[in-house]
C-alpha cells in the first residue's frame, strides 16, 4: 500500500473513518461499522510502520485517527447494543454506562476511548476534536469532573464549539454565551474546505465536508466529481456577477432549504486570516456547442503555496462537524 504513496495508510484510515462518521451521524451502519473500524486499525498500524522517525505531524495524525476510531467503537456500542443516544450534537448521558449497560459491553470500549483521547490530547494544540471526544467518553463512564475539564479544553481550543457548550450546560457547568462567528480561521494549518449539499432521500439532504491540503487538490476533486451535478446559475442577461456573502444560516443542516442543498462552497483557511469563501455554483458556466459545464476558477488562488499545509490524513472539527480529507489515496 505504501509503494506509490507513503501516506496511503493514513489517507485510507481517514476515508474509512469518514464512512463510519456518516453512518453514526445517521444512526446507521450497525453491521458495517465494526469491519470498517477493524480495517482502519490495520491502516493505522501500517502508517505507524511507514512513518519516518521524528515525524511529529504524522504521529499526531495517527494519534488523532486512533482516538476517533476508539470513540466511534464506543458510540457504536452505545447506540446499537445499549440503545442510548451518543452523538456529536449533544453528546451522551452522564453515567449512561452504569445506568443502562447492564451487560458491561461498553466498559472496555470506554476505557480504550479515554486512553486513546488522552494519548492524543497534546498531539495537536489547536483542534478541539480530541478533548471533545474525551469529554464524551468520560460523560458516558460517569466522570463528571473529568468531562467538564475536557469540554472546557475543547472550548479553549474553539470558543464557538456548540456541542461542548451544550454538554457543559447538561453537566450544570455553563460556560457563558457562544461568541459570534468571527470569520477568522482557527488552528495552525493552511487548508481548503469544500462544503456542498447532497440529497440522501426524496425529502432529506445532508451537507458534505471535505478537507484538502491545497486549493489545487480541491479543484481537481471538483472537476472530477462535481461537474456533472453542479446546477447552472440564473444570471439573466448579465455576463458578470458578484459572488456575494453566505450567511451561517444557509449552512444550518436543520433548515432543509432547497437552495442550501444546491450550494457548493469552497473555503480557504489560513492561520490567523479571514476565511476566504467562493461560491462555485455562481461560477458555473455552460460551454458553447453543448460541451460540459465548467467552473470559472479565475481569482481563486489555485496555485498559492502555503507555509503549513494540512498534514495528509489529518481530520479537523469545523462548525460542529468532524471533517475528513478528500485527497486521493
């Protein structure tokens, strides 16, 4: 697996966990998730063997992926074996393991999730994902004080994390009001984020998130995967148009608006800078002569070189979602 791309195991583990996250978010995948997690574990083992000595970024990515896998295993048991709520919207029940898991199925999984999260807690000093997952596992196991400390750390890393704040209110440790979005990029890496709406049934739609280590990677993905599905904008008689700003409400997954489901947005995140947004639907144009539609990429810094690009396979938590990489394996 590593012959062509030494990062292939990390990217494969990332992809497998992305599939698990989709299943868990929709309370699905009871049969599929154990096999996916086992495969992700094998990929993490391969990644550890292939990692160059002293590669701290690869070690951090590996620790975070293992923490996610352990948390997903615990969530799977809580959802499908114990039949209790456990998600990234409002967390889980304080002491749910002792109250409802009479067979003790989730006990070893909770211990593993806590250990994996603590091992990864200092791996990335900026992203709030690992402390949030530590808080979930400690809440389920009944350690209120430990969970409060973990959620407070998640908020220290991302003051806008709604899930951490919701869980602190549930644990009667309110942390004040959520600050207004600043529009600034958090974290310490440069990356591109692709966000789009997709229909998952006749009546329901979801929002997809994919991370890329460069804008060029994001463009290649869009050109390959999206060009047959992006709707043409209604420009009237105008040849030029303004992209306009997007409100946060347009990306509220509970809104269910038809226009939101059609939106395809590219965001460029640079540490300490304002997030740049590009509405790709508004840039979609039809070629003459019946040729396929294309996107006008002019003005988007496709070839910009970054000082600290997102490491291969590194997931991030953004706007209440765990986001996974979309780079090719």
